[in-house]
């Protein structure tokens, strides 16, 4: 791997989003369906469609609250999570305003420090014009939870993101476009994990600009080719700054399609600006697909592979590769069963000259479980779940296992 230092370049995000904001024209019929999945709409009020839900999950015992190794006397507690949420879609002429709000209220009986109220919201606007498509989105999350497989403390942080896209229809089904985004992660100054202050190490801003070509194969299926240039700039730890260039190919399915979601595969050239950290050049992926067969079987699959930042400045990033899948099957009448599993590996990159316990460290995470559910009505489901998870590491203090047994109640209004 090369250790060269990349030049810092300013990405003209303001110019890209400015172009998006200044686009004007007479609205025309949408080129592709932009509305909600009809199966999700529970309430309709004129042009406003809504999907309000509430869930009471994880009602049971968490046998390892702090993800401690077996020789450190793991602690258990009774816990539950209440999650009110709502999605909405507002049809304004040919345009769609979309949004969502969600709150996770997490309660532990004994360990009050682990209680939290996580708030997440997003809003977007899709505008199909005569020969142009415009889209803008914004999201905000104020959460206190574990940020991924690596950090075991429930860290308080604020995550905000904005993105915009402008597409020009060049041929009957071919679009050319530009994209821009900015995302910010801010940890609370009191968040500490294994002696490391997370605010000092991980507060950063990611700025990305790109171009794309989209071929609309059918009204519900599209292939998108894209190229992006992004910058990660850390507020207090400039040793982590990096630039990335990526090329991707995506197949995207509309929510009304038989297969829902998207699959993206690409190649990324990740260039840390610090000369002591090696580059990463390799394949990446992000797949999120669901399929419903015969209205009784639901299959879900995710796959991801990309670079993630570590809290440890001596091993500043790792390549995370993970799979997850689930099968939900209606057995008879209102009874269904769910089987699920996931696995992920984290291959760490060590800074040149750093003294660490395992220079070629690779951590492994696995989880598997299942549940049985009973549908009392179309919108009310009672379930019992059992899930087992563990992390295996070359560093003994980073290993743990946990078993969660509990019940859940979900209700859609």
C-alpha cells in the first residue's frame, strides 16, 4: 500500500447545492414512481399519507449490559424499549415531501446510567421537472447508543446530514446528474471509552461531491453508475484526516417492486493524509434487499464492506465486512416464526511505528436468534425472541458474549 500524502482539495459542495436550489422550470409528470409503498400507508388524509407505529421491544433480560469479558463478571438487568415512530408522504402537485420521526426510549431497571431517549428525524423533497429531477434531504439524530460493533459504551452524540441531487434527462430513459452531501458527527465531551475521549478522536465532517448516470430500465428498476470524491476532516485529531475517491454501480428497486431496496458495489481509494497510515484500495459494497413470496414468506438480506474509523489513534481505521439475513414465515393462521443471523469482521490498520497488542488484529462478531409471533390483528403482533451474540478478538479484553431473551409488542395505527 502507498504511504503518499494526498493534497487537500476543496470540494465545491456549496456550488452543487446552489445549483440544485436555483433549478427552475414547469413541473412535469414524474419519470419514476416517487410515492410510498402502498403496504405501508395506514392513514390517508387527502394528499397526506401516514404510517404511525408504536413498538414495545426487548422486554426481558440483558445478560451482559456492558459487553464485558466472561472473566470480568458480566452484569445483567431487566430492560425494555418503547419506540413510537411515524413516516409521512405529502403529495404536492407532481412533487413529494417525505419525512419520518422516531424515538427509542430505552429503560434499564437497575443500571440507570444505561437509560436513554434517542430522537431521529428526516425530511426530503422530490421534484420532477420537465427535463430535470431535483431531490434534497436532511436528517438529524440525537442518540445515546453503541456506534457500531467496536465501541461498547453507549455514547451520546449528534449526527446531522444534508444531501442534494440534480438529474438531467438526456434520452428517454437516461439521466445524467450531480450529487453533493455533508455529514457531521459530534460526540459529547464526557464520552470516554477505554480511556479515550470520543469527542477528541471522532468528531468529524464528511463532504462529498459526485456525478452519476442513471438508466431507468423499467418504472420500478434502475441502474446507476457513479463516481464520488469525499473528504473526512476531524475537529481535534487531524492525524485522522483523509480523502477518498470511489466508483460505484447500483441496481435500485422501487418500494412497489417485488424485490425492494438496492445493491451497490464499488471500488474505493481511501487516502489517509497522515504519512504513517497506509492507504486502502479495494472493493466496497452496500446491499439492502427484501423479498416477499406468496404473501407468507419474507426474506431480508444485507451486506456491507467499507472503511470505518476506530476510536484508537494507533489503529485509526478498520475494514468492516458484514452479512445479515432473516427469514419470516407464516406457519398457520396468525402464527409466524422468524430466524435471523449476522456476522461481521473488522480488520484493523496499524499506524507505522505504533506499539499495539495485535498489529494484524481482526475482530469477529456473530449473532443469531429467532422468535415466534402471534398476530392478534392486521396491525397488532405479539412476539417472543431469543438472540445470542458474541465478539471474538485477538485482544482478550475485547471479547464478550451475550444472551437476550424477551418479548415484543408492535402496533400500527
